[in-house]
C-alpha cells in the first residue's frame, strides 16, 4: 500500500499531462548549465575530470614550454585554454565547451574531413597554443575529453547550444582599420594587455606560471593559423567579452571599434605556422576572413584580412569565383567563426 500511493499520484499527473519527474529535473530550454566538477561524487572519474580542468585552466603549468619535464612541453606558449574559452569553457558566447562533446565527430572545413573531438583539441594545441599534438591515448587527452564531456552533461547530443562560439557581429561597409584600432587599443585594452601586447605575467619569464593578462601578440601568443587570428572571429569575441568582465548582452566596445581593434591586434608580429596553404583544401569552404592564401575568388588578400566582407560573402553565396560586379548588401551579420 505504502508503495503504490506515489505511483498512483504519478499516474494521475501523467494522465493530466504533467510529469513530476520531468518537471523537476529538466531545466527550461533557455537555461545555461552551470556545471561544477567539485560537486562530482568522489572517485576515479572525478579525479580525471579535475585533471582535465587543471589542464584547461593552467595549461602552462602542466604542458607549457617552461615546465621542468621537457617531454611534457606540448604547448608552445604560456597561454591557458581558458584565456580564450572563458570561465574554463563555461561562459555563454565566450567560446564555451558546454555541449561541445556532443557536436563531434564533425565535418570540419579546415581538413574537409570528419574529425573527432580529440582532433579538434589538437587544432587548438598546434595553433592557439602554438605547440604540438598531445598523444591521443595519453592521460592528458583523456582528461581534457572527460572534462569537456562533463561540461556537456544534459545538453542534447548533436544540437549546437545557443551560446556556442561567439555572437554574430554586423559586418561593416568599410574595411577594418588597424590605425584606428591602435587608438581603441589604448582606450580599452592597454591597461591590462600592455602597450607592447605582451600582457602581464603571474610571475617571471620561465617560471611556467602563466599570465594574469595574456599576451595578444608577440612570441608567447597564438600563431597566425589560429581562429583568433581571423578578424571576424576575433572582433566578435572582443565585442562580447572584452574588456574582461564584459557580458555578451552588455557589450562595452562599440561595434566599429571591435572590428578596428581586432584588425590592429592581427596586424602585429606573432609566431608563424607552416603550410597554411594546405588548410581548407576545398576552397569554397574556407572562411572569408582566413588571412592567408589561396582563396576561391579574386578579392585581394588584404580584403580577406580586413574586409569589407559583405561583397565576399555575397560572392560566396552566389557561388561566384570573381568579385561580383553588383554586390547587394544583404545579410547584416557575419557568422562568428566558420568551422
Ligand atoms: C587564443 C585563443 C584560444 C586558445 C588559447 C584555445 N582556443 Fe580552443 N578555440 C578557439 C577558437 C577561436 C575556436 C573556434 C570556435 C568556433 O569555431 O566558433 C576554438 C575552438 C575549440 C574547440 C571546438 C569548440 C566548438 O564549439 O566546436 C575546442 C574543443 C577547443 N577549442 C579546445 C581548446 C583547448 C583544449 C585548448 C587548450 C589546450 C584551447 N582550445 C585553447 C580559441 C582558442
Ligand atoms: C581588465 C583587464 C582587461 C582589459 C581591459 C582587456 N582584457 Fe582582454 N583579457 C583579459 C583577461 C584576464 C583575459 C584572459 C581571461 C581568462 O583567462 O579568464 C583576456 C583575454 C583576451 C583575449 C584572448 C586571449 C589571448 O591571449 O588572445 C583577447 C583576444 C583579448 N583579451 C582582447 C582584448 C581586447 C581587444 C581588449 C580591449 C578592447 C581587452 N582584451 C581588454 C583582461 C583584459
């Protein structure tokens, strides 16, 4: 008797269209998850997830170029994954990893091939971290994947959560202007990232302690093959997330300034990646703002670097390979980042 009562109530609720379990456990579709690995039940999996989180938030201290064990020096700079994937990959429109576990394997334009989550992590290792691949079957890769899976619990598989990547940004009718961007940099960015763009370390060079304010260019920054080196991707990240503490729904940097400062940062010296011409073997799948040749059209490379992007987007849409004679300004927003 005691056992049948709750079941009877559940059946009645189900009959009138309410499911008490579903009501209690499923957050509204718009809720952004707030995963906390510290709250996981103790055990071996938690240990691995916490190691993944450490690798993600303090990359420089475990696999950075200055760690004592040379064999562990996979990363070529002292950034951490979280310097770009803010909040350790948990913040909406700040390149989150929430839900990303269920988005792979995916058909990637850069290689024109279906790639795994591990492959995607290697992409950021070789470009954003200016380093080399980590062993796929090693402890570090397992931990990073476990952490990203943990961040993705409860998010439907195969459906990009709203808040992935960075928000789309309206394109400008003119090219982004690095000269104007230099002034924007002084106004909004220099106090943290410093005049020379080298950022501010937690300690001193060589101590593997990373940065309070990460470098935006120079030898210890991401290389020229990184996603952040593309003006559309960079401007949209900056507009939604910088100065640090900015929330995407209350941006502080005006749209034009975000474009110009992104152009300024991406005009500075940084490490170079070899063989970039081999990226995007199907040129029609190449993001319009990839700042390196070849492109499937006759727009000058400077226009792929700085815009204006609308004519290129229009030409791509029309399947044209040459600059369109009549470029009608149609869509007002550029996708934040092409995959
Ligand atoms: C300099 C900035 C930067 C750093 C540092 C960085 N990434 Fe990324 N990462 C990006 C950008 C930009 C993208 C592309 C996002 C997009 O396509 O919208 C990306 C994409 C990803 C994705 C795919 C996300 C998706 O939505 O499909 C994964 C996974 C990832 N990074 C993992 C890592 C890991 C792990 C590290 C540290 C080892 C790292 N990243 C370091 C900038 C960075
Ligand atoms: C109040 C200090 C502060 C200001 C001002 C600031 N940033 Fe940042 N920025 C940060 C911090 C801190 C991070 C790393 C976030 C983390 O690790 O959690 C960061 C990360 C970044 C990154 C990604 C990491 C990298 O090394 O490339 C870019 C790009 C960036 N900032 C650009 C800008 C631009 C452009 C401006 C000016 C519009 C700006 N920031 C203003 C503190 C600041």
